[in-house]
């Protein structure tokens, strides 16, 4: 375990270093700067602003300054958001995105796995077809369409939930459902195919021949192996959902992290783009490591480190 953690820490540092370097170089390769569209600001003021934010420094000096800041988890001041640092913007936006994301991933995992189990154990039945129709709809219809349908029906017609504002738990229900639809459909299809594959294996047929049926067969012999591919995709899905969806956040008027990320790209707010990218990457890597650890809990036959001899 210690060897695994050490290797993972080294790989995390190298991965983040590559991500920071590539993002930095790609961002500065785009023509223009954060003040290109500011035609109303006098040229001297623009030059003063560039000097203030260090944009007149040679590129390698800007790069090493940013590396030093990233090492200290200090992403500097935002260029477009007055008197606010990137750390403050992330601290403001991430809890909102995380709240919606946690609810969305719980909805997606629960209903996706249930639909997949029902479809697999009732293969080629009406339940199987119904479950897969829901899954195909979830994959083929964009989440913003579902968001619009939910708003029209539950917020405008029935008036069960508020919309286009943020404040109470009721504001998070519809965006969480809209955000959960696509991951739920993907989990349902993967769960179904994985269970069908496990059910065809010899050890399952042997267990059935020995009289093992019902919940014992499902939870002890089938799900333990069938859930490994599902757990594999849960890491990236969770990271994506937790860090926010710009489309869903824009539709529901949610002040989440996705909003800051996209506005940072639009405004060429270099510190905000780099800060949110590093933050997103760190969360993604964290969940990938968590998935590796979950493998061992799901199936003890999987070892983190191959033993010698």
C-alpha cells in the first residue's frame, strides 16, 4: 500500500506539471491578451494593467512565476473579476457545483445501477427493453433539453420548484436531475452489459447448479465482479459532475465553478483559466486514485502492487 501511494503521489505531481505546462503554452499561443477587446481603455492604461499583472515579462518568467504560485496553491488575482483572487472564485463556485454534483452522481449511480440490474436479470423482456429505451434517451438527448423540459413542467406548470435563482435546497433539485440523466444512462448500459457477461461465466453457472439463487447470487457472486467496469467510469464522471456543468449552471442561473471557468476562457482571464484547470485536474486525479483503491474493496483478488516471487 505504501509503495502504491508513493508511486501515485509521484505520478500526480508529474501529471499536474504536464497539465500546467501544456495549458500555459496553449493559452499564450492564442493571439491577443485579456485586454485586446477593451477598446475603450486608453493604451497607456492597458500597458499599466499588463505591467501590473506581469504580462510584459518574458514568457519563461511568467511560466516560472505561475509554477511557483501553483506549488503554493496561490493562483493569483483574477484579471476580469475586480478585487478577487482565483482562489476566492474557486472557493465561491466549487461548493455550489459540488452540492449539485454530489446529488447528481447519487441519482445517476442509484437509478443507473438499478436499471442495469433489472435489464440484465430480465434480459429480452419488457423490463429490459423499457430500461434500455430510457438509457438510450438519456444518451441521445442533450442535458439542456432535459433541463428545459424539467423547468417547463415542474417549475412553471406545477410550480413545485423555483428556477433561475439560487438559495435553498429546492433550487438544486431540478439541476441535479438534469445533470444526472446522461451519467445514469451510461451507467445503466454498462451495468447491464457487464452483468450479462458475468452471468455467462462458468463459476456463476456452477453457483446456480449448487442452488445459489436470489439476492445471494446477485450481491455475492454477480455484482462484485460486474461493478468493476462501472466503478472505473464513476471516477471521471464524478470529477466532471462535481466541477460543474456550464450549460446546466447557465440555464438554472447557478453561481457554480463552470460559470467561472467558461467566462475565464471567454475573457482570456489567464490566472482564472489556469487556476480552474489545475483545480479540475487535481480533482480528476484524486477520483482516479480513489477508483484504484475501490477495486481492492470490491474484489480482494486484485492487488495494488504485484508481489515479487
